[in-house]
């Protein structure tokens, strides 16, 4: 008798979790370091630069990871041929990108207001190139179920990055400042070492991926590659638009946030640009408190993408996918409650007591729900990936992008960075609903929507109930909140034990 597919997926999710949750947690440990080393405006610059990295990554990988999975799973597929064509194309386009980027990065730096720190923008491009080249080899490890090696490389990357950050920012900060001033000018500061640390850790990943990269034969089989491109370009548009939805707030807040009058700025000893970057820094730091939700969705994504493709031809695939959705939502809501009911402890992740970063805690519940809806959207997206209707996903993503950008331009000038969090929620909610109703017409899956809504209502009810105890001492609040989380777990356990939808 074969292993229960739900348990198999859970096992793969846990294994990939070691390659995702450990690096992410280590990486997010940099956040409390950064909020103590850098003022909120400088942390805003870090958020801004990494938003551009994510956006460029979405363009330069142009859907080749998912395309590699899809074409490797097709009948009579030659995985080596698929990998060689995918990685060869990535190498060609990345080389062209670097040539043009080195020629014009100073103009780009001026465009995004880093004309005084052009080296930041130069290093940004190098990070993008290194990570793009590694993307398909990482996908190959996932496709071949080499989760342990995948995890080892990811953990090695982040451990190196964290160690280098600690070395430059904590152990030898004065020497680091002198070196950055000597190499890049006095305006560079410590922030430049954040980027250099990233470059060195990305180089290490590429070195560790050499066994996979060596398996490729540099080739472009045009008739075959054109089929891959037809599939990948809509995926690229989905990824690009999805990335716009994810990072446009980090890029646009500094342009849209309301700026106080000159008297207020003078009392704060800030320029308008420094104030705007400080708002971005506060928002971005508190956004990081949703790290557990982001990690879970990422580790689930790594495990589920090959899982969904491999199970697509099974007779009970729709019921299996519906059951997966139930468990996914249950765990996401558990993470939501875990973060929000222990927020009085977790808030020290983004600064000491009285820190200006703490004023942004109001966005945390909004962001958590928004990210959960994005995870549900990823589950729903299987309908257009399995039916090769990836253009439909592009349409859904564009709808979301319009909602996101409209929210930013309408709300942020009025309510500040809270408007960006609301924009994320509006964007992901809209895409989730559109994808569900559209997908049910093309590839019907018996999702148990009523049951999922009940779990959601129970979790929200517990969240609001916990507010009745905010005046109690911290120890009592934590004990009561722990009991409330156990109540939710009991409801979910009983709900699934009595669920008529069974998967063997």
C-alpha cells in the first residue's frame, strides 16, 4: 500500500523547511541587528534596494523554474535536455544584462535617487545576476527530490551571509566604516557591507551548485526551446506582476507617504527624503514580523509544485488538492494566531522598548492575512498550470497589480504606510477570488469553502477575544492566549477528523 500523499507532501514540506525555514530564520535574525545598527531611514534604504533585487529577479528568470518542472514531467521528456536549454538561456540573458547594467547603472542610480551611492546600485545588479544563474540549478535539486542537498546549500548561503554581517557590522564596525570610506567615499557607510556580504554568500551558493551546473550542455534547441518560451513567458508575466504586487510598496512609499511641514521636520532633524525613508524602514521592519507565514508558504511552495504536477493524472487528484487546501489554511491560521497572540514578545524583534519601529505594529495583522491569501492563491493557481493556460494567470496577476497600485496611490498619501498594508490585502483578496471562480469553470476542484470560512471565523474570533485581556500582566496574557491557541487547534483537529472528504 502506497504512502498517504498528504503525509508524503507534509514530509517533503518539512524537509524543504530545513532548507527554507532555517535560512529564513537566520536571515531574519538580521532584522533585529539592522534595526539596532541602522536608523529607520537607513533600514528603509535596505528595503528599497532589496525590493529592486526581487523585481529584477522576476524578470531575468522569466519563468524558467516552473517551465523546467513542467517540461521535465511530460511524457518522453529528457530532463537533461530541458535543464540544458533552460540554464543556457539564463546564462545568455544574464550575460547581456550584466553588460548593459555595467554601462548604465549610474543612470539607474540617479533615477532611483542613489546618485550619491552608485556603488549600492552596482552591487545590486551583481547580486541579481548571481542569484538568477543559481535559480534553475536549485529547481533541478527540487525536481530530483534532493531536498537535503538543497537545504544544505541554502543554509550554507545564509550562515555565510549572517556571519559576514556580524563580522562587518558588529565585530569591526569602526574598521568597516574606514574601509567603506576609503573604497567608496564617506557617504557609503556600513550599509555597503550588507550588499558585499550578500554577494559573497551568493558566490558560495554557485560554487556549491557546480555539480548540477556541470550536468548541463550549453545548447539551445530552438524548436524545443520555443515551446518552453511559450509556456514560460506567461509565467514570467505572472511572476513579474506578482513581484510588483509584493514589492511596489517598498519602492513607492518613499514617494507617496505624506510629509509633515518644515517646522516638524526641523524638530525631528530630518529632511523630507530622510523622513520618507524612515516611514519605509518602520513599515518594512514590521512587515518582517510576518516571517513565519512567509516561511511556511515558501517551504510549502517548494514541496508542492513538483507534488501537484506529479499527482495531476491521479484519479482522485481534485479531492487530494482540496484536502491539501484545508490543511494549508489551518496551518496558516495557526501561524496568524501564534504571531498576533504573542506580539507583546515578538515586537522586540523590531527594536527595544520605546523604539520608533514599534509604531508600525498596527500593520502586522493586515500583512499576515494578506500573505495567507497569497498562499491560498498559490494553491488555487494549480488549475492554470496543469491545463497549460498560464495566460489566465497573467490576467489574474494584472488585475491584482491594478488593485495594488491604485491602493498605494489612493491610500498611502492619506493614511501613510498603513495604506500599503491594506493595498496588499485588497490585491491578494481580489486575485484569490478571481482565481477561485475562474478555476472552478476550467479545472473543478471540490474545495470545502464553507469549512475553510468556519476555520477563518474561529481564528478571527479568538484574535479579537484576546484583546479583552490586554490590561492583564504579561504572564497572564500569555497563558490565556496559549489556551486560546489550543482551543483553535482542537476545533481544527475535530473538524478534520469528522471531515467526510477522505484521502487514502
